[in-house]
C-alpha cells in the first residue's frame, strides 16, 4: 500500500470533539514506549506523523489522522507510564473506553505489544474487553529485530498462549510480527487494513 497523503486532523478527549467525518477508523493502542508511534509512522512512510514521545502524560489525547483521504488512523493514548501522575492515569480508562465503545466509525483495533515482554494485565483486560464487545482486533508484536528468529517464534507463541488464557479467548490470537527498523510485517498489516 502506498501512502499518498497522511495528515493530522485533530486531538480530542471527549466524543463532542471527535471529527465529524464518515471515514472508517483504525485505532492503535498499547502501553507506552511499545513502539506505537513508530508503527504508525512506518505504515504511512512518514518520520514524524505520530509523535514518538518520551514525555509521560503528553500523549493523553485521542489523535486523529486522515490517510489517503479515505480513512482515519486513530492514535489512542498509551497506558502504563509509571511516572504519569495518578490523575492522568485514572483518566486513561474512561477516555479510551469511551472512544472504543461509542465510535461507530471504528472498524479495527490494532493492539501493539513488545515481542520481548510478557503481556501486562492491561493488555489482557483490553483484549478481553474488545472480544466481549466483538470489536475486531489485530495483535501486532513489535521490535522483532531485537531478537533472533528462533527467539521471536518462542516469544510469539508464549505471548499468544498467555493472552488466550488471561483474556479468556476461545480462539488464540495470530500475532503479526513487526519491526519499525526492518519494515517486517508492514505489508501484512496493510493487507488487513485494506481488507476493511
Ligand atoms: P510509543 O510510546 O508507543 O509511541 O513508542 P515509540 O514509537 O516512541 O518507540 C519507543 C522507543 O522504541 C523508541 O526509542 C523507538 O525508536 C523504539 N522502537 C520502536 N519500534 C521499534 C522497533 O521495531 N525496533 C527497534 N529496535 N526499536 C523500536
């Protein structure tokens, strides 16, 4: 998929601020520092569309982008930043849940996890929640360039098993392997988005 245009539309905290358009939306979510911005930037072939941020608390907004004038990417705030003030952290759940449960445009949620780390409680809760509300979800394991090929296979299987048990899934997730460094997985993710 070639990205012809990618532009920031707006940021929002509440539904009254979401853009009015009729575009289908693909939402990206994961814990902070997982590589969410790098994934979005790699998909659209831009260096800085989504802000790679080391500033805790700064990205507690729902950010909307218009891609190729046809659909939207939605960058949801990352979770699990230890240094974020409690008040900001408490806001995360309602803000993200409100978006996920009240947005008719939403077609797909891309849940991003670091291939090297075991799923956190938050990852499992989110997957269980999406499953319960029958919101289509795609699991992407990122930073695969940091492991050997055999370690990637072992970790991917372990993460899928942990999520299946932890989130009570009837079918195990089939994770997509991704690296922002090598571009691995980019075409596969695009094929899922295009299929929408
Ligand atoms: P976000 O907080 O989830 O948006 O994460 P960022 O995209 O800002 O990435 C966090 C850190 O991980 C940055 O230092 C990135 O350069 C690094 N990173 C992200 N994706 C990859 C990847 O696929 N491979 C490697 N080696 N590093 C990555």
